[in-house]
C-alpha cells in the first residue's frame, strides 16, 4: 500500500511499517558494491580490418579505445565528453 499523506502518518513512520525510530524496515539501502549502471561499460572485439579493440565508457560518457593492429602495434584513442 503506497503512502497516503492524508493518513496522519509521516512518511518515515510509513516506511518503518509503524515501528519506532531505529526499528522495522528503513529507507536506507546499503549496497556492497557498485551496480552495473555505475560501473565502466566495456566492450571488446575485432574490427572489420582484423584489429582487436577494447572500448571502455565511464559514467560521464568518456570513451577510451585501446586497439592493436595486425602488426602488434598498440594505440589508445580517447574521446572526452565535455557536456
């Protein structure tokens, strides 16, 4: 049942299930590690030319692409999101 502001009960009381402060369910959520949304998104593969690549996108949309060509030369391209 959703919280009703006209019920005479505060949101905190409703969230605790009517239990006294410090008991019952709380609105606090503790996560042991970051969720997939806050982690860097990584994709790996090969281009049509046969180069291997690893593209990493962080939370702000910045991208780092590491690639290795067929001769074994390594390159790193960086695209910074300025917005």
